[in-house]
C-alpha cells in the first residue's frame, strides 16, 4: 500500500526447482569454503617462522606487532 492508498501490482512468489536449489547451495558452500581456506592459510602463515621454508611454530610476529608496532 502506498501513501495514496492504492494497492500495487500483486506478484507471485516463484520457487526454484529442487535440483537448482541444491546446485546453488553447493556453489555457495564451495565459495565459502575457499574463502575460509584463505583465512586459515593467512593465520597459519602468521604463526610459523618463515612460511614455505621453516614451519616452526612461533608467536614472534605477534610479539613484534603488539610491542614494537
């Protein structure tokens, strides 16, 4: 309803087919998983000494960031 009191056009709710719903869900889950993978990889790279060369776990990077800036 608008300010004038006239009712707008009525539309029907259109549903997608069940197989399309699962396909869209799969695409959304794949995109979400790839984004999550990069965040986990970024965190992992921040807690190792030298990513790609020395995978010793350390918090030295965080110590430098929060103390020396």
